[in-house]
C-alpha cells in the first residue's frame, strides 16, 4: 500500500508530502503539444463515459446499479488507455513519449504503473526528463523498500545534479529511515542549489530537527525563519508553530504562549506542518492553542460587558488590568528565557566527552545505503525469461509502416536499471561510523 509523499516539491510553499507524483517535466514544444493531446484524450474519455452511462440509463430506466456503473467506468478507462497508446504511436520525440507513458501510469487497474514508468525510463534522455522518471519510480517503492527508493533518487540526482527538489525528496526518505546525516547533507546541498528558497528549507530543517528529537536545534531553526526579514506570512506562521512546539518540549510554556498568541487566528490553516511529528507534542500544542483561544473569547466578552470608560480586565484574571497583565507577562517571559538558556547549558555540560566520535561513513557518504547488482537479472536490467510484444509505426514516404517487436521485459526487481539499494555493510545503515576522538 502506497503512502503519500509529503515532499517535496520546492515550488510548493508548504513543502508538504501530500503529493505523491514527481513534478512535471519542463515544457518544450513537443511536450506542450503532447499535453494538448493528453487533455483531448481525457476529454474524450469523459465523453465516452457519459455516453455509456446515458445508454445504460436508457436501457434500464432510472439510476444505474453498482455493476452498471463499474462497467461504464471500466469501459471508459479502457478506451482512454487505448487513446494513450494511439498517441504514443504518433509521437516520435522521446521526452514527449515519456510524458505520455507517465500519464498512462494513471491507469494502474489496467496496466501496472511501474511497467509504464519502466518503459519511460528506457526512452528518457539524460537530464531532468530521466530524473523525473526515476523520482516517480522511487515514489512507487520507497515505503516498502526505502534503500531502493534512496538509490533511485540518487540516480535521479546523478541524472540532473542541479535539481534541488530531488535532494529534498531524498531527504524525506532518509528521515523516514532515521538517517539524519543524509537528511541534513541533502538539505544543505538543496540550499546551495536554490538559495532563493532558504525560508522554505529552513522550516523543513526545523521539522526534521523536531522529528529526530533535537528540540534545541528545532527551536533555533524555527526562530531564525520566523524572524527572517521579509518572510512570507505563511512561512512565519508555520515557523511559529514549530517554535512553539519546540518550546513546549523544552518545558517553557510561557515562551510558547508569547510566541503563539500573535498567529493564533491563522494557526489552524497551517497545522499540517506538524505532520509526522510525535503525537504527544502536537497534542500539547493544540491544547495550548485552545487555551489561548478561550482566553481571547473571554477577553472579548469582558470588554463587551464593561460600561464605557471603565478599565477592562481580561484573560480570566478579573483582578488584573491589561497593563498590569502585560508587565507581569513581560517579567515572566524574561525569567522563562533565562531558565531555558540555563537548562540548555546544563544539558550541554552534563554530556560526558566520549572517547569516540561519529564521522560520515566513507563507504556510503552518510546515506547508509549502497548500490548492489540486482541478483534477479544479474545486472542486465531485463527479466531473464519474460518477453512482450509492442508495436511501432513509422512514416515512410506516403505510407505508414507498422512493426511488431518482441523484446525482454524490464526487470521488476530493479526497474530495468540493473542495481538495487542495499544497507551499507560498513555503517549498517546509520550513515556514520565511530572513530577514536583526535584521529
């Protein structure tokens, strides 16, 4: 069962993993023409489905049964997939054909998505086109086979080293496996490739730091993005939520209240930034947001009930004026900041200096994953005993020549690339190895 990928396209301001498909290919005249053709294919498929449903209603009278509905749906989908095949035969440009095959992967009940993507990989020229296909293949397998997904995205990065999005996607896979060295290496490299997206990547770093349990680092990263000059309001709110969550984890609720209060009205729309973080931490933040919301409603009720000109006492502390409350909270906030800084210093001092220190693994470069030859196809990239037939059409003079070609099927274990991912035997998947301090 596939899990939806949050990641990971940097053009999305939230950098969430709600989207599970690779980004679109850069447009070229051929790809643009194919996209027009694909839009026409989808329109014809919808029209075919409407026609079939109308005929079924006319035949049976009234609403369609579940079986009739399923039959019309399947027939229309089969018709649409056939139109994809026709468009593929009419297209010569490899990158445009890749676009058609990626669209055909959206019919998994009729043709396996990986089969379509494997065909696309065989056609894809090196560069962004090949990288997007490798991304899509990684998206199909990474939940069940994280090492394989990591290797496929590494190959995507090799195909297009300038693509920051692929680095971020690989960082998500490494984070799910707990390989934090690889996570932060990829984020640093993505920042070098896309410095204009520093705010988005900074928020993502805070998410990852909170996920691995380093709330001091999460607090620093989130506060840095919240205070960034000219940061978009959306990023400010998301960074604020992460900062408040880290402060609660660091046992400083007074600071968390002060940070969260200015963005409380916008917080609900951005709570998905806390996805994949510990449930108890997220629940504590939601409770704090509910408390602050209740206090604001109480303040509004008191202000409305007081006669004109009378001092308003708010936040449920009726014996305290707003001015007195502000002075008290400012003093409490300063004390909380000092207490948190002191506790952090004590934690740092209490850590004993270990005789050994972790360094990046030389064998895998912090990813914890190495490439190994596929044992099923022995590195050939093709199934040993399976073949299939496909049709090609070529215009020769005034006539079309149609050929039927029998070829070996791409290996289902390695998706035709000849290698698979394996846990690094040196660091055992951690991405780090221990050496004696001072060496």
